[in-house]
C-alpha cells in the first residue's frame, strides 16, 4: 500500500464562490501512478467545503443562492458576537469539508457531470489549502 499527498494552494476572490479543482485532482491522480485506491479531497478550514457537482454557470449560481438562503449572513447567530461569519461555519458543517473518490485502473472515478469544487464561504482569502491524499497500490 502506498500513500501520496499534495496540498493545493487556492486564492479566492469572492465572499461565496465555487472553484473547480477537478483538473488539479485528476492530474495528481495520474502523477501518483497508483492504479487502484482512494483519493481524499479535504479542505482544512472551518469556513470552506468540498462538493461534487456539474460545472454549469446557472447551477453554480443556484448553489450559491441556496447557500445564502439556507445560511443567511444577516441573522441572530450567536457566533457573530465573536466573529461575523457564523453563517460560513454553519454552511461548512452541513456541506462538509471532504469527499472521497475511488481510483480504478489509474483513473479517478466520478460521474459524467461531477466536477470537484472548493466552496469558499468566507472569502476572499489569499490562500485556501486543499489537501489531496491518495492511498492505494
């Protein structure tokens, strides 16, 4: 069993945005030379998340709109007394900070319309880390 890791450094530009990292993940899988295993994609941040979905502009806008509806910035969040970003912490908790994809025959397995996104929930940020770790043989 072999393990390889890499950290992507991503600059975000907006308060809430989706950044497609599919190409970076797939390139890392190819470079790893692991034929069968798993790829973990993890955002080690309390106000960011990882999702898999279609990279279509309208859908991306819909996802952002739904995040804003479900986790409003203007609300009586208790955490806002400390730091004015409770909505981002709560959204990250519900969306999730990681995804795992299988690797079969050296390829990352994902659905036809599944791209991998970092979801920025409290930007812009100069650097967001996304840790990629592959375990396999």
